[in-house]
C-alpha cells in the first residue's frame, strides 16, 4: 500500500480536499492520521491498482472520438452564429 497526503490526492484527482476527507469518513477511501514533526498529517492509503491510474486521466477510444465529434459540431455552430452576428451588424 502507498501513502499519499490528502492534499496530494485531491490535486491528483482534481477534487476539493474537503471531499477527500468526507470520502475517508464515509469509508470510500482508506485513511490514516500520523504525527510528523509535531503536526498531525492525514494520509490516504492507496492499493497498487488505485495508485497506477487516476480516475480522469485515461479515456476509452469511443469517448475521445465522441469528444472530437462534439468539438466539430460546436465549431460549426460558432461559425453560424458569427455569420448571424455579422449580418445583424451590417443591417445597422
């Protein structure tokens, strides 16, 4: 098992520190408190499978393809809206 501070875990997973602490309290994560140099430090205990892949970093191929389609669709929409705005500005 690997130890990681609550702050480092929150930063890696891009979630608030408060939410990490709540997850430990609910039992969704395993945590431990230790005293280091007279200061209480909270750690998240990670198993080897959790330590290898953070939640949001790896995407399946189908999801990345759908994101590319979404970007293309939004670019087309922006181009249409820009044309409408330009047309409205010419009429004034």
